[in-house]
C-alpha cells in the first residue's frame, strides 16, 4: 500500500473518531439540559406530535403530591338543619342514589355561552399538576322523582352531567378550591364535606347541609383518605352539627382506577363539567 493511501486511511479514521466524540458530547449536553432543577426525568416533548399529548397520566413515575398546607382535617359548624333525608340515602347528597349512565358527546372542553363566575371551583385543581385531563367518557346523571321518591330518566339538559377523567391508579386527588371562603379568618377553609364513603365524596362550597345554594361537587371512584372518612363518620354520627372542612389543595384521597368521575352543580342544578369558561378558566 502506498504511503499516500495509508495517510488517507489514517485521516478518514481520525475524522470518524472526532465525529463520534462530538455526537456523544452533544447527546450528553442535550440530556443534561433536559433535567430540571429538581432532578426530574428528561422532558420527552421533542416533537409537536408528542407535545400535544400532555394530559396523559405519567407512567412509571410516582404521582405528584397535592399542594396541601400540611394541616390535619378540621371541622366547621353547619349553618342549617341537618340533611333530610339523611345524607346516606339523600339523592341530592349521595350520588349513588341517583346513579348515571354512559352517553355520547365531545370528550373534551366545550365553550358554552354563560355568565362566568370568576370565583367558581376550577376542576383542574383536582390534580397536583393542574392539568386538563383526558376526558375518557361522559355520562348522564339520573333525575329524581321527589313525588314518589324514585329514580327518573337521565337528565337531558345539559346533555352531559358527569365526566370520566383519565387518571393513574393511586394518583392523589386534591380538594379543588374556589374564590370563596367558608371559614372564618384565619382558617381559610374552602369547602365542607357533605358526604363521604370509601369510594365517593361530596363537597359543598357553602356551609348549608344541602345543595340548595352554592356549588356542590361529586367525586366518584376515589379512595377517600381514611382519616377524612373517619372524621366524616364521627361528625355524621354526632348529628351533623359540624362537618369536615377542607383547605384548597388539601389531599382528599387517591384514584382507584384509571377513571375519576366528576359532577358539579350550581344551586342544585347539575351542570356540564366540560364547560371551558366555567370550570377550566385560563386553560
């Protein structure tokens, strides 16, 4: 082999080694740049196709904790007579009495012209990352015939009265705050627990033991925090003169399966949980 050919081979090998070293350095620098200040895993949103799927639950990572103030569960005095009929069999308080059925409709936020209450509860605050979740399913809650105390037909207006949000099993669920405060300064309580069982909870944004005034939130398929459930059961057994109270963002339990059911009401009427302007302001 000629000296000229040998020199050309050596030059080509040197270029290949240099390119490989540059490639490794670039990959390492890119990976380092993608690690956030808390040492979180790299952000994988490197294409538009992936970055649009930002509301799926994280797989393989521990769920984020609720941004809670770290206080134990407390109680507030109820400002009305106790629920009648009792909460456990009251179709306005225990959603299991009514039930709901699957329907079809837009699986996502919709714009409904309405008078917006800037202080309304915001449903993205159910989640520690304040995301708009994937809407997995939509449902119609059954109406109630008070004249004969029986379940009626599915509520047709609005067409959707309960949404199934995609969650990760075991994901912490937070108490979604509003612009209202039901406690006395400096308690800062945001809502009261009207009803709780092992796998559902009803929250009220005023201190009346009914759904007549203010906002009411029903949450299905949730492992209610044992301490919160125990406190509710004790207050219920004591006559409901006081009921558990929650701070905005306080943890209330964890998701049981991959779907969390949520229904919201205003002055007793079931509302559409997909309404962008009402329950997802700023999203």
